[in-house]
């Protein structure tokens, strides 16, 4: 299945309450229990870059977002929908670019067999998905639900590399510091990597940068004088 698919209907899902009831009843097979809807947000618009020809600007303008445990779904008011696999989301973050609060996602659309055949490839097919809720206060619930569901679908390569501490999911909210690059010491970005990093830094809000200010040189001089005045005197 492609990472991003245009659909015309929602998949089957249940609420957390219904899921608890189904589990408590000891079903014949737990595999038959539908996935859980972790968050639903109405009045949402999306942007795709590059866009999908079969999903027009009118389809992106308004709809509902469904954060389900197995799939991320945007269902447009036009009747069309976008279905995204969590394993294709290589990065998601809260963004405040251009004063438009949103959830920014990078989607890796490289074929799975191609990635396995060439693990050293630096360039992959990437699409950007931007989720824009009408209410800015909905960003945190969406982000938390998205992070939880994404954690249920780890990359198989990451599962085999227990020493990899990279965190591809970044919360760029005002109260959370973040690192845009987690490479090992001495590792340098390629030209493609530097371009991608510059793009991310331009759209993800860093509240700590604005708070940094240079120390006044006169204050340092005053501190040195006070330190020297209070130093003990030695006798010759």
C-alpha cells in the first residue's frame, strides 16, 4: 500500500470506551477488534507539497481529522479523504510558521524494497503534509495522539538498532526545547541534508532563540572589579 492514498470512506474504528468493553468481554480473537480512534478534530484544512492531482485544493480546504491507531485519516467535506500510514511519517512537529499554527509532517514515499536495496541513499521521495486546525488549542491534543499512534508503528530498521537514540518526532512547542539534528559527533550533513535542515529551521518555531541576549561587557568588568576587591591580601 502507498504511504498516502486517496479514499472515499472511513475505515472501521471504535472509541476507547467501546474498545475497553470489547476487551473485557474476552473476544474469540483480539485481532478482530477494530482499531481505536485516539482523536477526532473537525474544521481542519490540509496542505500537500507536492500536491496530489486527484486531491484538489477544494478537497484540502475543510474536513475532519481522524487519528486512528492504524491510520491517519483526513476526510474532506467534499467526500474525498487522505489516508496516511504512520511508518511513512518520518517527522512531525508543532509549527508556527507564518503565524499559522499547524502540525508539520514529513512523509517518506520511497518504495520499501528500494530503501532496503540501497540503505546509503541520501535522496528519497518526500512529501510534506501540513495539518491546520481552526482552533490553535487543538494542536497539542492532535500532536499527542499522533505521537502515540506513531509509536505503535516503529520503523523495522530502528527495532534492529538498539543503539540508535535518534528521536524523529519533535515537539517544537513553546515549553519544549528540541534538536533539529541528532547525528553523532563529527558527523557532517550532506548538501541535501543541509538544505532540508535549513527548511525545517525556517518553519519550526524556536522560542529559546528569542530569549538569548549578549552579556553586557560593562557588567563583566564590574564583576571582575568586585572579585578583585574582595580577594585576600598577602603580606610580603
